[in-house]
């Protein structure tokens, strides 16, 4: 998969949710590889949940499951 301009080829080590500050349990961020399976690969994150992410962290930090599933 090609890397988009806002996404690097390796996840940044952001292990806190950019919305609530709690642990996001992002396995790729902990491992340093997008090849690592993660809980978020199996859920649909709503556009309203993504809109809560601050502009400077869009595409750079993962939501926690609670914020991702909150509509």
C-alpha cells in the first residue's frame, strides 16, 4: 500500500488517545510496525469520532476503543 503524505511507513509511538488521553492500546504504535494486528482493524470508526481528533494529530495518533466507538 502506498504511503499517504500524512502517514509514514512506520507508526509513531503515540500510545495515548488524542481525544481523552487514556491508553489507546495501539499495537502497531507499540511494535513500530503497521503489520502488527490491532483491535482497530476490526471496528468501524465513525467520521464524527475522527472529527474529535485535533487537527495537528489527524492521521498521526490512534483513538482508544471507547472514543472510536463513541458517536
